[in-house]
């Protein structure tokens, strides 16, 4: 039972962190151009 | 359309009057970024691979004023940040065109920065997904045997996560349901909201009383699945709307006003009043019905009447709004206000056609209107039945809530939008933009297809098919004369002769006659037979003459679009009769019909005639002109090429961005496959309810069973929709990988 006191908050925090990262990625425009991102990887030049 | 191979058309097409080449207008469209730079967006509908991105970005970045240029492949547009002090933005469009891509500027004022509805949906989706995932962890522990204090603790933690998440993510449904209820209506969101709220309330009650079953996982998972359907539906609609509204901004909406003192000012369309003097540049379209003030000139009426050859208008004669000046610049006097012009009359006719037509209700709406009363009756029946028979009102309430949860329309809500999203994606890949799912349902039901001729079945631009010139020297002169004019036939000659353009010092264009110039001491003319000294024209419609003596002639043809004959053959083979409706004269209409293999052709039709024709039966109308707009609206389903008039594009359900008419049978095939899958999906959703509902009524459904049944039905529906991609796959000569490789290395 005492293990739960640690593992549950840890699991919750990890979940919240994932949610936070998702919202951050959304806000910083990383979902704006999904098709472009998949094609740009084929571009050999590293400088954007 | 081949990727990464510049089409010669794109480079040749350079209309001096287009807004893309007007530095001042582009400056006004730019968005100031504060640090002295400005931002402009251009649509690049043809870009679709890594090489396209690279070509466009590097060619733009090479310009001195461009700070950054970034292509967004999803929205098919390029965003350019530039320094207005370093140069004019008028070079952007020519640069993109020189790189081999069609382009046009986008108006940022008509564009909201980002999409607030989508942002809200995705945030809600994220929150619901997070809550459902985490609650499920606790639920699994409860199902696998946690009891007493542990179970209570897990239920409490679940409640802590679920309550804010449901309040946040459920808002979208609660709001919509409340809006419907307030006006005494019901929609799909009403049962969803009731189900979610009741399930949450019951679970909370159970948690407080240390009960065995809590439905927090079911409630959040339900919201999660429903939000996926909602988001996909929204995404698809937005994507089509964005691209179409982008297309609609091709034409500057206004005209250049010439004041009595000679100063010029750009006025908006609705500010134009009768009596104003307007200047129309070459290639520009008349904003309102007017009277010509300049000496005789020729106008392109193709978008209005469908006739490809220009009309010659004398001074004092009326010109209809939408006609493009070919010789320009010319001055005209506005005769009517915009609200009263030819365009406005067409728009009124479209509205009338819209009102007269009974649109069949969408499948999803029909399902929803049946769904809510049935589900609520069953839930209340379960509650009363259990309560009255067993007397255990707590169990009765639990079972009634189980009914609401199990019947909550996850699969039903996903069944239709997921298919439409897959279909829209498939159509988008072939260059077909779809306005909404209703259009897809309608186009699957058509029983005949009607094509317009000019600009739809044909490319709308005349092509040089024969020239009878004695030598290369005269060909060079003809090409030089032709290059100095914007007349469609001149363009065809310049393009068709393929001679290095020779620059002429002075060439005069005489409306309705032709072009004249002094070259090497002789008077050369390129124009009508009579003007070139031909008394008995037997061949060709344009002649070349030297000092009044005819030298040679040219013959033209309005060529069919690529794939036109193939499309007609495919449609006929599928049992869809094809007919041709045109405002053009009998000769060219019958010729085009014969070439395309269409057996039924109607010529010299007024817009009213076309409207009456397509209103019979379930017709798919494919047209582009202003005169087609009412017919496009009246037809059961409609398509317009992206070269169509604004009004035509906005009237049509589908817009074809490519040149190939093979897209028409493809769209019908995709729509029919989609309709079949929608029916299958609804069948799966109903079948699932048929199995799960008796279990719920009899009180056998625990939260575990509810969770499994709900996700299984949703996943099956999604997987079934994915089959559409397989059903509409094109048979290829080479393996797809090889073709893609070839495209990239080309």
C-alpha cells in the first residue's frame, strides 16, 4: 500500500507532463505542416 | 500533373494585370511584422514533394528582399517574410512561376490567424485523451481485483481526474446541446451530454458511497472518441474551405476610378456607382456592366458566354461585367452598380435555384434524429422496468445509465466523418477539393453528367493546329507580331510557332482587325482575312500579310482537356449518360462533342436553359463560366475547374485543381465507394447496439464490458473506413515506389 503513495503521484505527474508537452507542441506550431515535415527529411541540405 | 516538372503553361502565363504583378497592391496585402519586415502568403497548389519545397524556397530566398520563405505542404502555400525597403514584392509570383509552379496571392484579411475552433477541439482532445488513459490505469486495477479502501482510493483519484477533464472537454458537446435545447430542438449532442453527465453523476454518487462500479473511464473515453470524430470532421471541412476561399481571391475586387482631373484611385466593388469612369487594364475583368468610352476594343467573353473568340465592342456599346479587356487599357463608364450587374443577376438566379431545390438530409442527421428518441425511451424504460419489477431503484438507475453509456454514439459519431475524411484525403491527392461531406453523399447518387464546353471540357484557350507559311522568316515575323498582343489567338500563334521572340519597336493593335507593324521597310499585318487582303477566305481564321498581300494563314482549335475523352468513356461505361451543354454556337459545340465522344450535345443555351436542363433528375454539372453558376447550384452535385470564375467556384461542390478530367470519374467512384462504406459503418454501429443494448437493459454491463464494447466498435468503424484507400487505389503501370523515385529524380 505504501508503494502506491509514491507510484501514483509519479504516474500522474508523468501523464501531466505528457499532456503539457503535447499542448506546448501544439502551440509552437509543430502540427501546422505534417505533410511538409515528412518530406523535408528527404532534403539533403541541412541549412533550412 | 507530374511533380517537379515545370509545366510550360505556368511559365508562359503571365498576365500583366494580375494582382500578383502589382507591387502596390501586394504591399497593401502584406502583413506588417513590426520589425520593418512584412509577410505575404502565396498559394502553390502544385507543390507536393521535398524537391518542390526546395525549388520554391531556394528560388525565393535568392531574391534580395526575401528574409525567409517557408513552404507549408499541408496547406499548399508559401509564407514569405521580406523587407519592403529592399525591393518590390511584385517579383515573388514571377519567381515562383519561373520555378514551374502555378501561384496566386492570398489575402490575409480574409484569413483568421490559426483556427480557434480547431485549437479548442485539439486541446479538448488532448485533455480527454490524458484523462481517459490515466483513469483506465486505475480502472484496470479495480477490474483486476482491487477492493475496499484501495478501490475507493482509485475511484476518488479517477474522480479527481475525470471531473475537470469532463468539464473541460465536454464543454463542446454541452454547449451545442444547450443551444439546440434552448430553441426546442434536439441534436446528436443532447443524448451525448445527458449520457456523459448522468454517468459522471452516478459514478460520483457510487464513489462517495463506496460503490463497486464507477463509469469515469467510460465517460472520459466516450468524450475522447467523440472528439476524434468531431476534430476530423472539422479538419476536413476547414481544409477544403481554406483552399477554396483562397482560390476565390484571384480577382481584385474593384476597379481603377479615373477622376475628372485625371487622377486615378482604386475603388472597391461596392463603391462603384453608375456614371463613374473606370480604367480597365489589359487582362482585367470589368467589375460592373459598363459602356465603352475608348475607341473600339476587343473583349474576352469566354467566362460569360462560353464562347472562346473575343467580341469586338465599338465605342458607346455596352460591355457586360466579367468580360476581360484584351487590348487595354481602356476606359469605360459604369452603367450599373455592382448589386445590379450581370454578376449580381447570376447570383440572384443561383439563390433562386438553391431555394427551389430540396436538398436531401444528410445520412448522419437522419440517423441522429432517429437515435435520440429511441435511446431515451429505452433508458427510461429500463429505469422504470427495473424499478417497478425489482423495487431496487439504485440498480434501476445504474442500469439506465449503463444503457445511455453503451448506446452513446461513438461508433455512430465516427461512422460517417471518418469515411468522409478518408475520402476527402484521397480526393485531395488527386487534386479534387471537396466542400463538405454532404457533397460527397450527393455525388454518389447522380444518374447523369453534364459538361460545359469552353474551359471545362476544353482548355478554353485556342491552340494553333495548322499554319501555312512559306518560310521561317515570315514565321519569325508572325511570332513577333503575335508576341506584342494579348489576344488569345495571338498568344496561340506565339506559343505554337515556337520562334525566338523578336522585339518589335512599334506594333499597333486595331480592335477587331489585328496587329500591324513596319518591319524591314514593309507593312506586315497579322489579323482577320479581309484586313489582310484576302477576298475569299477558304482556310484559317487569322492571316499574315505583307504590304496588303496575304502570305499565309493560321487555323486554331480549342483543344480538349487531357483525359476528357477517357473520362467520358469511363462515365458512359459506368452507365452514366454524358451530355454537353454550351452557350457556344452549334459548330464548335458539335465538334467538341464528337471529339470527346459525347453523343448528346445542346448548343446556344442561355443560363436559364442550362439551369432547367440540370434541374431534371440527379445531374452532376461540370462547368466553369459565370453563365454556369446557376446550373452548378441547381444541379444535384457540381464540379468546377480551378480556372473557373469566382462565382462558379463558390457555387460548385467540388473544385478540380488539376487539368485532367479523369478526376471526374475518380470523384464519382470514390464517392460511391465512400457511400457503401458509410452504410457498412452504420450497419456495424447498429449491430453493435443490437448486441450490447440487451446486455445493458438486462443489467449485465459492468464498466469493463462498456469500455471494451465502446472501443472495439469505434476501432472497427475506423478500420473499415481505411478500406476506402484500398478501394480507390489507381492501377499503376509501374510499382508506386519506382514511380515516386522517378518523380523525385526528374
